[in-house]
């Protein structure tokens, strides 16, 4: 029986691992392959309706592939920034054995296993569970997805290669993701040849996709919670940019007008910034610190259909919460699932990855 395992890893969050894996899964299914999925380590979990901590990527893949709920697809969950106290006295080999046992069960009778890495290649190192070491244990090919944010992507790729080779693992290929349109020529004409000169095969260059990278205000509201105090009719407004409002009103209005479909995060007591955001036509406004602006701005927000959401968190925490959901693909998000598949099918050598 044909057996293959592909470990998709990255050097940073939101690089595009899920986009690639979801698309590979669909394309492999169409080729008649039996496809399984596994995520050894999760660094970001949310409670499900039963109060259990789950990884949203795992639940999305479980539904797409129709995997039974009894399968443990993510055995190792690190949630939040404080966890060492729980693990420091534990035997690391016990966790690796647990991961391997879960992987064996999840991979049974599948032709292809798609394995999704955690935030970075090194996540889980304190227990000997870094991505290259796990890829070696799973006998999986390692594909690296890098978010293209500038020319330093070459350094990032070479550093990742050297790190993996330290563990005796060869990077099978690189996929560059979220390449802005004005950088595509550079990525194809200079970055790709440089990487391949260094022995790193470029398997894909995916341009920035607005459908995948944008959100609606409703998605933000449902994810971070809070209280909607005005502008309910604008919950479907698109969000392409997140801005912090912490300047003078004069600077703010010029700043806000330079971009489109912006979500403004500002202190609830900054009525001046709120008014500037309303007049600039923001998609939505998040008010932090459980503080409310002057009541006189609420009718204006309703009139302009600009949602205003009050949250208890500080501005920095709120920004982090919003950033964590950018690019997330949820099980019933058919529009983004279709966009991801199209992006990969047109820009990635997926047949070489799947050996079909």
C-alpha cells in the first residue's frame, strides 16, 4: 500500500500552513487517496461548546476529512504563555511516546498523512518535540511555508534549513506565501534562484489573497467577545487592516484615510479618535479597557453602519487577539476553503508534493 507523510511547518504564525494543508487534503481526496491529519502540538486553543480546549485548525480538518471524533489528532496542547511549571518535572520521553502513539492510530490505513506544525520549528523543544525531530520520528517529508515579508526571507529559509539539518532532516521544499503583487517578480526572478542555488527547492510562490487575509467585523466580534454598543447593521463590513488609534485626532484622520476597510482599536475614553474613525469610514471600532465613548457618537455609528465593540482587555492584548484570527479558516467557511484550494492549485507544485 502506498504510504506517505508530509509535515508542513513554518518559522512563524500565520505563515499559511493551514492554507496549504487544507488544499492538499482536498486535491489528494480527488485523486482517490485516503487522507489523514495530525497536529502534534498546539500553542493556541479555544474552548468548544462543552468547555473542552480544542485547536480550531484540527476541528476544521476533522470536518473536511470526516475524521471520527474519537481520534486524538492533537495530543499535546500548550495554551497561553505560562506552562513550564506543569512540565518541568515530567519525563520528556513520555510526551514523545504519547504523540507517537496518537500518530500511529491517526495514520492507520491512510495513504497520506498531512501533519501540521506548531507556531515555529522550535516549538516544543523543551520536551524534545521540535518539528524536525518529530518529522524524523514520523518518517515524514518536511515542507516549509514562509510568509514573504521582505528580502530577509532568504536568511529565514537558510536558517530553517540549517536548524533542520542539525536534526538530520532535509527540507524537501519551500513554499513562499502572501507575496505582495509588487514583489512577485522579485520572488520569482531572484529569491527562487537564490534558494535553489542553496539546495532549497521552491515548490510554490503564492500571492497575497485578500479573501484569505481579510475578516469581517462579525468574525472579530464572535472571536474576541465584548459588547456591541452601536452599528449592528455593519457587522459584515470587511476588515483588511488593523490600526491602533493612539495619536492626535488631526493625525488620526489622515492616517485612517490612507487605508481602506480598517478596524480601529483604541481606548474607550478616546472619543476624539472614535469620531475621527467614524468620519474616515472605518469598518469597525474596538474600544478597550471596558471604557465607553461619549453617548453622542453612538447614533452616528448606527447611521454609518460602523460597529462599535467594547472589550475589557487593554489595547495590546486586543490587538494580539485579533491577529490570532487573521487568516483562520473555519470548517463552514466555504468561501475561504475554496479560495485556499484555488490559490494552491494555481501557484504550488502540489502534484510533486503528493507524488501523483
